C-alpha cells in the first residue's frame, strides 16, 4: 500500500524561541502509523487536536524534511 500522506493531529505543543515559535505534533496517518513532525503554513496557536493535515517535503539546509499542512477533504 502506498501512503497517501493524509493524517490527523493526535497531540501538539508549541516550542517558543526567540527566532520564532513552531509546533511539534504527533500525527496519526490514515494508514495507521503515528509519527512526530511539524504543522506549517498556519500560526502555531491554530494547530489543534483533530486537525486534518497532508504531508509535504520541505528542504531545510539542503536536507529533506517531512512536514504537514492543514488539509480539508476535497482539496487536491
């Protein structure tokens, strides 16, 4: 089975730093596994348990990083 990249936020916390705040979340993937990642493209305060998300690969310091963005059913 090929992963679809969709999931749901199971748990979230905000990491606060001078350089900027970001989230650290546990994401339940639709296929069953749970993993730790970040939810991006939304203010950290707006990330909530139950939020639907979709995987994306970003490049940070020339390294690929799996992150998630908010997702609503029916989006491409």
